[in-house]
C-alpha cells in the first residue's frame, strides 16, 4: 500500500489494521510501533513517532479503520 511517498509492506498494513480494530493501543503506542516497523528514526537514532503520526490518519482511511481517539491513555503494545 502506498500513502503519499511511503510504501507499506503487506505485513505492516495487516498489523496496523489489526491494531486499530483491536482498539487496545493508544495513538502514541501505534505511532511508536509503526515507526519501529518501518525503521523511521530521528537524528538521535530513536524511532520517529512524529513521522508515523503524520501518515497514520491517511493509512487508517485507506484501510477503512478508525484510529483511537486522541489523548486516550491505554497500555502500550
């Protein structure tokens, strides 16, 4: 699946859809895990959750799934 200039593997797409439908992870946890899966790192070498947060709404819309509500504090997966 291609969102903007990003191409996501089938495994990542399947995981993201499952994680959104399961509904136990917060947006922050989803972003962090997506950044780790896609190997997106910031200048310090840490997973870039900010980059993932930017594409998550479009990825969710493309998969016809809902993201968790903003600010929802849940356990991290």
